[in-house]
C-alpha cells in the first residue's frame, strides 16, 4: 500500500513538472556592426583655428 501511495505521489509530481510544455525557442537578432570611416587629420583643427581668428580680430581693434 505504501508503494502504491508513493507511486501515485511521484506520478502527480511528475505531471505537474511538465504541465506547461516546452517554451518556444527564441531567435536572437544578429549583431550588426557599423563600420565608420577613418577620421581625417583636419577634424581637430577647426576649433583652434576659429579661436585663433577670433583672438586676432579682437587684437586688431
């Protein structure tokens, strides 16, 4: 009788564990890497040249 009760309890526990079924597989989106062009050497010179021009204009007054 104890074995029958144990078997019934284990079968009930096993059916609840699989009651939800399996989840659908989730496909991850591919990672897209954007290639940027190389920065030119003139990019960092615009602001200092503008400041130099402003300072020269102020000094000329």
